[in-house]
């Protein structure tokens, strides 16, 4: 028997979100449908009965897919089925994963798989703002241990009014666009972009989003209370501990670790000395003890000692692993024009994190075309982030672009796109290659991207810098906010808060919290400390280059934009693209044509000015539209007894009748003109039926007196 249970969430403006269960995917451990407007999401969750041997972490997989049928469309490409996830789908997976993962019990290590599918799409409802709600609801009604519920909402500010889960059309005029993830008690995830807003404005947006999330969490609890499988949660035992061993390791190694942590060593030195402490402790064990103790326990308990010592050092002495104070930024050096052939290039190094970034400028044919279910269009500004294994001194298999690389690249792209001028004629591609990494490589990408854009001569409105903030706190309420965090501080700390912006405000952010109960007071202090750091970094950037280059580099292609009548687009392209292809080959240019607002826009890209001019001349000739009363310098193509045919463009001729040659009577056309002669004529009429042109020479001559 089908028994559906449903809960309704009503937003401030009256729109409704429904969560229901009991009809679909009943063999999953948790299954819910979320509907808003015509949008339909199905979320399922399944967890293995036991953890696999040797697994000491949570093997959580979040998969989000958009079905093309949801929008009444066929998948593109040769194989007419959904294939690898798009970047947009991966970004949604990351959003959901980042808010869910900290909410599982730390000792739960059984595999968990969450699958979310978009099965019906409403253009006025963005599904990414509903995905985490669907996933959390599925967990809430299951027997899987989970310290939720949680939810995510999008909050946008439009004309000074905040809207929860706005439409795509509304977002176009928003100056704040944030995704916020939280439980009823505390905010755990923030990501979004802004038009240079203040720290206080951002916090206001987060608070409004959190109020909406509290209502969604309450609805999940009400739904779960109707489902018998939701309580009690399953019992499990995925960790066995040896308290005697744990106490012994801490007693024997804590002071040694604390001493190493306080020496301000480099990443490699610190890693080696920490490892030596552990190995020397193991060497002192007797054969009987080696056989008795579990190696995994030794590694875990020693890691716990490192974590406690490093955190205590910060809280008690305000001293960090590399010797800095809590608000101090690592040493920075940067350089522009680093590579000779790219259109723009820069190196940005902060401590042991380094990005080599290039900018390439192209035409409309180089845009990044997007063909997803919820969005079809293109980007004329995009950024790619690469994280090779050598950047952390590792050797591992390359398996294509990772989810992390896509996420970090998206954050940097959102940070920089706010300062790209609207009238920029180029398609811009930025590529950041991380050559060294010890924390905050995405923020190094933002800084290197700013430098490379200015080196390329792109007239950005203002330079942008980025910084990653961290947090160390204890149960007694003592805390320290860390500026420009190291990789270890990210791993061992309670927060990773990336903030980018200009001198006048924030352009993008990404925050992940690993603890519950972060206060808005701490969040506010972190944002204001981040501002001080950003401005310090901006000074370092502008010391190298304060304004974009006045002129493009010699190797940068020049771009000419022509507007032509819509009716001439076909003539420029030619049958099967023949004409435009021949024109590109003969002029060594790249030519693109598109229709915008009932007009043809032609972009001509090339490095040789003479050949660019030739391409312009030919395009103008093909797209020639004659105008009555306009004077043209034409060439005589042929002579007839009744007049001469004069070419006023390469493919447009008009008849200069013998009566229009001069004011006096002309017996023979040849008395005045010969084939090949240049002659000035005026277009005096266009036949409405045939389109034939009537030219006159005599109206340009002074009329002789009789």
C-alpha cells in the first residue's frame, strides 16, 4: 500500500516547497521528493551495514544529476544519453557534500551514497538551492546516524530587498548572491558572489538565509516524526580504542611535538621532524608491545597529539606553525610578463603557495559554450584551475580534472568576473597552474589572475585580492582567528573562510565550518580581519602593476567589431560557411558572426593590421547597403548604348543612364567614360520591385547656363 507523507514549507512571499516520501524508491534507506513550482527533485540515501576493514573516515558520495527530459530536451553529442557530469552538476555536488559531511558522527565510517536527480525543471526555480534540503530530508527519515537536519538556501539582494531562492531572471539584477548552508543552531557553509559589498551587508544576508533555513529544518523534523524508520537510528561500532595506548603516546610525545610546532619551520622540515618523533617512539617499543599495539591506533593517536599541540600553541601563545602571529600574512613576491608569448602572464607566490597564471584573449568563437539542462548559453570570461601532484611533492596518477579543481576555479572566476568591463570586446580565458601548494591556492589564483589581466591590458575596474581565514577554538569559548592559513591549519582548524574583493568591497566568498555553534560575532571579526589582509595583499599587487597596460602586447590579436544589417549575415557566411572560411584563410584572421538585437555583429581577430584592414574592407563590401542621396566613388564595369554600369561596392552595381551623365546632351557614353574609369556618382533611386539602383553623375556637376 502506498502511504505518502508530506510537509509544506511556505516562503515569505507565499511560494511553497513540498517534501514528501512514501511513493518512490522505497528500497532506499531514505527517499524524498522535493517540489517547488514545476521543479521536481528525487533524493535517495543508502548506507552500508558495516564499515570496510581499515577505513577510518566517512566514505560519503554525493551525486547530483540533471535529466535532459526534465527540460524536454535531448542530450547533445553522438550518444543520446546523459554522460559525465557537467561542471554545474559537480558544483552542486560540492555544495551538498560540504554541508552534510561535518554533520555525520565522527566515528561513523560505513559507506554512504546520496543520489539526487532533477526530473522536472521550472525555469523560475533554481534546483541547486533545493538539493541539500532534499538530501538532508532523505537522511532525516532514514535510520542512518546523522546530526541534522540541515538545509541550504540561496539569498539574493535585489533593489535593497532580500529574496530567498530567487529566479534566474531576478538574479540578473542582484548585487548579492549567496548560497548558505546551516543547521537550526549554526551556519556551516557559505558561498557566493557580490558587487563589492561590505562585511556587514554580507552578514545581514547570511542571517536572513539562516532564518529561512530554520523553518526548513523544522519541516524535516515534522516529516521524520511521521516515519517509523527515522527513529531510533541504527547502532554501530566502527572504532575500537585503546585508552592506555592513547594516554601513553600523549604523555611521551606531546612536549616534543609542541616544541617542534613552536620553532616556525618550513612545511617539509616540520613534516620530517614530526614524523621522526613518531618513528623514534615506535623504535623504543619492545617486540611484545609492537605485537600488542595496533598500528592504526598509533597513527591516529599521534595525529591527535599533533592536532592538540598545534591548536594549544595558537590559543596560548598566539603563535603559528611557521612562526607568524595570528593576523600576519606570509611573505609575498609577484612578477608580471613572466612568459614571452601569452597575451598576459604573472607569478604570484605567498609563502609556500605559488600560481603561474596566463591570460589568453580571443573572439566570440572562443567562448565557453554551456549546454546543460538548467542553463544554455556561453561565457566570454572563464577561468581554469590546475592542481598538479608535484605542487605538494607527490607522485600520483592524473585522472582528469577533479571536483576540487572545478570548485576552486569557479570561486576564482566569480571573484574576478565582477571587475571585467562590460564593453570588453575579447573572450578572456585565464589558466592558473598551481606550482606549489601550502594553503589557499585558490586565493593565489585570484591574485595572480588580477596581475595577469592587468599585464594583458584588460581594463579591469579595480584589482582584486583574496585571502583564506582560519579558526582555532576550544570548548571554553577561547578562540583565535588566523589570516592566510597554511594547509595544516586548514586541516587541523575549525574553519576555512576564503574572501576576495577590491579595496571597496567583497566580490566572492567560500566558507566551510567544521564545528557547530559559530557565533556571528566571530564571523564578523573574521571578515574584518580578512579585509585588513586583503588590503595588505592589494598593496603588494599594485606595487608590481597599479593599472592595466595602456596598450596590448604586440603578440596580442587586435579585434575589430563591425555592425552589419541582419539581412547580410548569410552573404558573409556563404553556403556551408564557404565565404567566411575563404576570407579567414586569405586574410589570416579569425572571423565570427552572430545576430544580436536584430543586427549582425562581426568580430575580426588578427595580428597583422594590413590583413585585418583587408578583412574589414571585404566584410563591409559584402554587407554593403546602398543609401539614397549618398555619394559613392565607383568604377565603370561595362558600357551600354543607354548608359554605364558602375560598381559602387565589390558586389553592388548601379545604372548610370546616359541622361544622367551630364546636364548637356550626350551622344555616346564613351565620349565621357571608359571601362575601368573611376567616377563619382550619387544614388538617386532604388526600384522597389527589382531593387535596381539608379545613379547620377550630373547632379554632382555645376549646371551650365544656356
